[in-house]
C-alpha cells in the first residue's frame, strides 16, 4: 500500500486533529503518501482531495474541531454516492481509507468496504457511544467542559439557594450526564438508558430541603427530554426557585485534554498499521488501556450499554 486517505465525518470532537496528525505522520514514517479528504463524505464525492505533508499537520494537536472539516451527507447513503466516492479515491491512486467519526461515519466506512475498498474506523464523538471501545476521542474533553460549567453554576446555586437543571448532550447515550453528574455530586442524573420517575426526583429534593439543603443540581441528558420542561415541572411541584442551563454545542469545542490527545494519537497510528497489515472493515478502540481492533460490522451490532455500577453509585452518593 503506497497511498491512503483520511477524512472526518459527522459531529466534530476535540482530538480529531490529533488523530489526523497521527495518521499522516505514521503513514509518512512508513513511506506512504497521505491524502486529506475535506468536508467528510461530501468532499469525497466532490473530489475535495489534497495530498498532505508532514507540515500539513503541524501545530494542530492542541486544537479542537477538525482541520479537514466535517459534514453530514445523506447522498452518501445511496449506492450512487458511494460509487462516486470510490471512483474519486481510485482516481488519486488511494488504496485505503481511515474514517474518523461516530456510528454514521462507521456505516459509511462499512459501505466503502462493501464496494471493495479497505477502510478503517476511528471512534471520534463526544457522546462515548461507539461500541467496542471504552472511550471515544473527545469524550474526556467534553466531560471536563461540562464539569467546569457545573462547578461555576453550583457557585451561583449556592449563593442564591436555587435548584439548577443542567441539560447536557447525549441523544441516545447518557455517559456525559452520568460521569459529570457523579463527578459534581448531582442530586439526580437523568439518562436515556434509564427510566426515571419525577416523584423520585422530587422526593430527593424534599429530603435535602428538610435537612437544611438550599441548593441542588440535576443533570439531564438531552435524550431524556427538555431540561426546560423538567425545570418547570420541578418548580411547580416544589414551589422551589429553579433555573435551567442548556450547555449545547459549547461541549464540542475547546482544546483537547491530554487524555484525548494521547488516545487519538494511539488510535490513529494503529489504524495505519492495520491498513499496512492488509486489514479492512475494522475499527480501532481502547480496552483496559490497551489498543484493540475488531470487525466494524460486529461493532455496529453491539448495543451501547451504560455502566450500571456507576448508575447505582451515583444514586447511593446522592442520598
């Protein structure tokens, strides 16, 4: 293999640039040419493909987002779109592709391999919802962003004796809410993997109020429902001053943590190694701090599971 390509797709996450850098420099170290594909699968179909050099990825390891840009591309779900992408890859003499992104990006990679083009997936998403890996690139940075925000909100909640509902990202996975809620001592944590009863939340708030507690933090993953509506329900039921903060896309930005930079570097390098070994249709990940790889088809069949021990611990510590 003499030429490979790399692209980022779907939602951006801190650490994607570090992964791009690792792919480019690992490949060049092994005398392989690397081509960057801009704007994800859209750019692949539109032939937005440029050769990259060592200097192309200088001074990006500490930057959030993705230098290759990203997009969501419904057209690539069609066979015509996929074949157009394969045609452009072959036009540039590219023999293998590394795709950095979430489950939608993985499905695109899966389709390319189905058309006979070797592709390796790298998990890049703040939601930490890709099966087959303990952590995804961007999760640790997003988590720390949320924790810093909750720390600041708690100061105000304490000063004004208020209850704060904080809505965080996580449409189908509650890892950001669970980890940040546990780290910040939230009274209640609402995640999409677990059903919740408003009566339980209200009972916790009442118990705290009865023992003299005058402020509370409730963390809600967006997949559960609207934090604004939950806040209104609490205020009406408890006659307790309640405020809502929706953190939104601030969670996706920022300089990646050391954990995300190192993880991205390790995963990017392993993806290149797999292509050199003749592998295809694989995804890389980390398990027990060891870099692993598995069949991308098997990974996509696995359901995302929340850590039940952490869920129980959060309940026990928020009595």
